């Protein structure tokens, strides 16, 4: 008669060790070291975790993206940076909900202190600034922005913290390199100009109609535009959705309602 098989103490010990290893491994994967984004982002060459975060320790030289030419800015996807940091045991909770990280490309040499800074230090704060000077009508590109230090009184209280809210808009006036970005500096780019031939679409419950009209005013995406039907000469209002394109009917009403809730959503398209 065979005796029933029982687990030996050695097997119990092995199971205990495996459970402990699994528990430790789980902690190393899911419990990372909290880190904070540096206030003044710059890099000489490839961008590393040490260029972006304080307190990264041995992971400081881990590369997260390519640098830009000296004097220009590189743009990193915040979600991808967060993922790479997590893989290397670092947790960045992105409290401001930033979608793009702007990093100024510099040389290894530290910039010399100016006479004004040395003689009269001021309280400085972090702000989104212009990396290059822009003329009226210039469209803001990712390389035109960087995070830097400005005197506290020069930082607008409503200054954007996410570069996405500025990229793609046009300068309303000349903008100086190093100045803090203000929402009043820029405006959405116009996609329809006065006298343009515009395609107007109507979509509702399976009904799709398209006609052409003449723009009687200019408009940016999400803004109303006055259009004249070139056949009937009837004048009506539509909502601009793209270059020389507009909509009327239910879709236009939805866009009007959405612009009241979040006027900036169309500017990021």
C-alpha cells in the first residue's frame, strides 16, 4: 500500500522563498521613487532623466530623448517620459497635467551672471518663456518655447503651464526672447480669410449636404464666420472647422456649446 505524498519541509521553504521574491519584485515594479520636474529645463546633447528630474540617483544618465541644436528647444511627450521614468523605478505624478515638456539645448558651459543679476538679485519664478523673438503674425512653434526663470513681477498670473496651449497660435505683437508667455500674446491662427471661397457642410441624421460660399469675414477654428451663398446671395453664419471649411446645423451648435465650456480646445488641434 502506497503512502500519500506529503510536502517536505524543503518544499515549504522553497515556496516561502519564491513568495518573498515575488513580493519584492512586485514592490520594485509598482513602488517607484517619487521625483519632481526641475524648474529650469536644459540639456547639453541628449536629454537624460537627470536633466528633467531632481533626485534620480543612479538613473541620472538614462537617455529619454534627443536634444535640439544649441539655442533651440526640444519637445518631449510627457506621457512617454513618465513611462520611461517608471521603468527605471522613478514615479513622476505630473501634478500640473503637462502634455509636452520643453527642454532648451545649451552648451556644457554655465552661463555667466549678468551685472544686473549680480548687483540686484530678484525673486525668480519658473515660467513658460519664448526661446526666440517673434514678429507679429509669426506662428509659435515648439522650438520657440522653453521653461525658464523670470522675475516674479514679470510672470503673468494666468500664464500657461502647458506649451500645447500656445503652440500653433500666432503672435499678436512682437514678442521678445526670454519674456514670459501670456495668453494675451497670441491668438488662434485664422483658417478662413475674408473673400475666400468656403466649403460649407451640413450633417444631420444621415443627411449630408455641401455647398460653396464666399467668406464675408475671417475666422479661426471654432469661431463663427459670415458666409454668402454664391448662388442665392443669402447670407448666413457658420462655424469654421479648418482651412476654408465650415459647418452649419447641429454640428455647428455642438461646437458653439463646446467653445463656451472650453474655448481653448480648438486651438490645440
